[in-house]
C-alpha cells in the first residue's frame, strides 16, 4: 500500500535528535523513518490498550448479563431435583 507522505518540521530535545541519528545509522534508515516507526509503535500500543479496555468492559457486561439470566431462571424455572 502506497501512502502519501507529508513534510513536517518539528523541534525536539537535542538528546532525542542524537538518539534518532544513532538509531537511523544503526538500522540504515532515515530520521523520518525512525520517527515514523516510533509513531506507528505508539499507534499500535494505543489501539491495543483501547481494545483491551473494550474487552474488559464487554467482560463486565457479559458477567452482569449472566447473573441476570441466572436470577431470571431461578424465578421462572422449577428447582432441579
């Protein structure tokens, strides 16, 4: 998939710029690719956190539904003997 690339001018602390340059040199990639990769990792982590929260919320709702169903069953079904 070809993505449109935009230009961006940013200001970052000099120690982070030095780190970005070191990573770029080690991996033989551009500074832009270093920054893009970091943002992609952050976006993936954000997505995973949101999905985990959604799963936790669904689990609570499912548990509440199960309890309610059990209570309704106790009210409407004869006791098993």
